[in-house]
């Protein structure tokens, strides 16, 4: 019988179910009341289970003490004095106080001579009476993992009793934290399931792929001989998750079983090594070749580690044979200042299933992938990786490049092979705190020699954080004379580009030849965040962080930098020849981008004049998926949209450009005098919110002052603008004259809005 007690205040007094053998009650608070004779008419009851019950009624009748086989309390509140009578349930085989925060295990538990499973998981500062374990001759499973970081207070008698039990246990979860409680001469031969820590608490991490390791060891000690005294290293062969922090360990064989060979760690699925101050290498080749099940490897804060694998002079099977980590999916290396090479061997090392690589604080490497002119690559030519999906690079202070750029015809094949692997599988790229790198993708068309390598169908996100010298994401050079028509660099799956706190960043890409065009049809969000010092009204400096901005960004122009810009030349963030590359862009935020006088150009600007070019691109809608536009601190812009022939645009575009734009925020843009022309307003049918704040030059929200085609403008003077607009917020606009400006002396512009339209004015 299974009952939920949520909302129940009292059980019926006539609760008679004499044939019930299992009773499960759950989800009851302290208001639930049980009749005193609750268990009197349940003589066949064998299993009682309470889940998330406040103060459950525990069985005390003689009938229960005879027949009850299992009592399971999970996440229940208990009174300490309620546990003593449990010793009367002499036929119990299963007793669980899991996650009940039990603090005392009374001596009466020793009466449960038939007990096979005792679960104290989630105990807090547990005290165990001496003699509790001495008579539990049939106990097979014991679970004692603690909660709230408060370890079990083992006495010497407790430890000795556990030693005597150890030879009969097949499952054990326990944490030996204090050195005087460490086990000695325990027998772990029968253990099939275990989670044991020595010198620390067990702290399980949650991974993307949720795994439950039933054979876990976490060992922290100053001296490896202490582990040998515990005989815990006898369990290495069947351990699946091993975490080691052993100060005097030079290599893994120092604490492993003897003889040390291929099968010494053959069951490992996850290995974590940390804070081993004398560790020089991890495995010899003979052991590395036996790690057939290893899926996750993490090594961090080992100050003298030089290599993961070293040649121990033993032949694997034959000279030069490949070492293959067949199932390794995740590799994380962090805080290894002396690491010189991953695999100090002559054999080829294959990582066929590696999908995620994290590297952090590895100062000896200047490149991730091999390069002819760079001998300090993390993944040198002997390492084969074919399925990498996520690459995270952090605090690599000497890193100058990620992908090797070959030079010379002999290296073209290697270069193409590397780029092809990137193209086929890489989905996420993160670069954080790398102060020497200037560019993420450095593509030399003269070396590649294949147009197909400029296409990537898997890369979804690029994130660059606190890398002060990064100037651009893509840098393309060469190929001016090799192609008769324009090339397209297509990143078809790319959705996110995030550039945060990179002081010298200037460009998303810099194609220095006119034959190359970028295509990113899936891009939805580009963000650049840059903490900048500003002066508030009180003349105090403050730091703005966490703002979605484009900072000092010559975003889409083919000029590498605008630091010496000619003010007489009109520049825009999104020039007309590249604006179509961002078809799926949904959010755009720009701040302190002083290199331009406009944001969107809806025409081409050839030398000699501004002539609208009616190409196939002009007939495509402009940024049809853009929903959110935020401009802040753009002191040089005078207009958001720049176009000299709106009549042609309206005819070609058929009102589909910017059709999903719903929100426009314009803050602290000093030179801008108006936001829309009447003709531009015709395209913004779905606009819902406009917020203009501290724009001292703003005179009108809608104005025709720059529309050259007056006849076209006047023809729309009585048409409804912004039919879905419900919020217009105007604040600190000292020169604002009107919302809808005139289009001449003969008529005025009318703005018809949503029925629930609200206007907010502050300090105008």
C-alpha cells in the first residue's frame, strides 16, 4: 500500500489492513496525526517505508517486532529517543535512516543480529555507541556518508569493530577524515560497491553526463606509506573513480599494487590527480596502454609534473605501436607550470573519443595545435584527436595561437587535415585570460589552397574573456591572385560570439583581400562586454560591468583599425556589403563605439559617390530577425539608419527588413538628433518599446530632416506608425522639441499607436 499524506491531518482511527505486507507513506508534514493503535491490525506487515515525513510513527507493537523485515526512513525528521526501541525489531534485515540527519546510533542496534543492510547516509556529526557493530555478523552493506561536512566521530572501538566487519562487507560507503580514525589492516576483498575516502570527505561533482560511480576512492595523505598500511591500494584494480592527493608520490606506481602493470588500474573510468607536489609523471607506457575504460582524466595543481605518460622502457607489444585511450571523452589540465609535453614517448597517441578539452595555466605552451615554426604545441604531431567538440583555454599566458598555420607546400596536407577536423566537429570555443594571443583563427589562403576548408558546419559558440591582446576573431590573408571569383568563409552553425573585457579588441574579422566574404546565417547574438571607467554626476569614478556592449569595435569594416580615422569619411558598424551576413541576429548591444557615425547602412558606398546598388542582396530583407537593439555611449553617431534612397528601399524590401524589431534602447548618445525618419518607421511594424535616455542632442523621435525624397516622405504623413507600440520612455532630453516632427510647412506627421500606449517623461 502506497499513500501520499500531502494535505492529510489525521489518519482514520479504523485503519485495518491485516493482509498488507508493505506500507509506504510519503510527503507528510508535522500536522499529520496517527492513531495510537495504527500498527495493531497490520500483523502481516514486513516492510515499512516513510519518505519525506515529519515525525513518522515508528512501529512499537510486538507483532511488528516479530514480522517486520525492513524499516526505511528517507529524509524524515526523527526524535533521538525514538531510535532506541528499534533494537526490539529483532528480525530486521534492512534498516535505513538515509538523509534523516541522524546524530546518534544507539547500542541497541547491536540486537539486530539478522541485519544485512544499514544505511546512515546523510548523518551529521554521528556518534556511534561502542559495541554497535560487534554482533552484526550478517551485515553485508553499510552506508555512512555524512552531510553538512560533519564527519563521523569514530572511537577506537568503532574502528576495531569495523575492521572485524570489513571481511564480510560487499558494499561500503564511509569517510575517514581524521588521521587517528584511518583504517588499518582492513580486508576489502569482498567489496563490490564502495565509496571510500581517507583524509577528506567525499564530494561528488555533477557532470554534463550524469554518472554514478559505485566504486570510488578518494585518498588524501602526506605519505604514500599510510595508504599501504590501510591496504586500500589493493582495491585499485576494481576502482572506477580514483581521486589522489599524495604529497610524496612521484608516479602512480608509488602507491599502486605490485606488480605494477597494465591491469593495475584497468577498471578506471575517471581519474583525478591534484596537489601532488612531487609528481613528475603520471603513468608509464605499460599502464597507459591498459586504460581501456578511462573516460575522464583531470590533473591540476601539480607543481613539478612534466608529462602525463613517460616511456618506462617496456615494449607495449611492438616498437612504435600506437597507444590508444579508447574511451577518453574528457581531459582537463590545470595549474601545471612545469608541464612540457603530454606524452613523453615515441609512440603515436590516439584519443578517438575525446570531445572536451580544458587547459588552464600551462605556461610552457605557445600553441594548442602543431605548427612548423612552433615547437611548443600542446597537441604535437604524435597526438591524434578527431572528434573534439568543446575546447576551453584559460590563463595560458604565453599562448600565441590555437591552430597551427603551416608554411610551405610540404605542410599543406597537415594544415588541411587539422582544419578539416575543426570544421567537422568543434562546437564550442572558449579563450579566457590568455594575454599573448592576438587572433583566434589565422587563415592563410596561400597555405590552405582549398576553398572547402573555409566552410564550418558545427561551430556554435565563440567566447573570449579577459584576453587583453586579442584584436580579432578571424584574420584572413593571401589568395588575392588565386581565385577568379569571391570566396565565402561560411560558419553555418555559429549562433553566439561573446567578447568580454578584451582591451585591444577591434574586429570580428579582417579579410585583407577583396575576394573573401563572411557568411554566418545562424548567428543570433553578438556581445562584447568591457568594464570602463566613467565619471558619474558626482564626479566619482565607477566601473560598469555585465553590460552587453560593442566596445571600440570596427566591427564589420575591412579596415583593421579605426584608431586613426579620417573624420571626413562616413563609417558605419554594419556596412551594406556585409549586413546580410547576419540574417539571424536577434540581439545587438553596442556601447562606447566611437569609430562610427551610424549603425546600419542600407546602401553601398563606392568611391566617387553614394549610389544604391540593386543586387540580389538588396532584395533580401535586412536583419529580419533582429528583436532587441541597445545603443549606449555612442557619442559619435548622428543617425541609426543611413540611407539616401528610401523610396527604392521600400519598393525592394516590401516592408520585411527589421520586421521583428520590438525593443529599442538609446542611452547617452550625445550627437543623435532623431531616431527615425517617417520612411524608416514604415518598416518597424512590430516595435513595442522605445526608451531614450540622456541624449542631449535629441530634438525629435520621428523626423524627415534627412530624407531627400520629399515627395515620398509626404505621401506617408497620414499613415499609422508603430501600431503595436505600448511604451515610450523619454528621460533627460534637454533639447527635445516634439515626438513626431514635421515634413514641411504644409503637413505634419501623425503617430497612431497601440490602445494601451504609455508615455513616460522624466526631466525633459
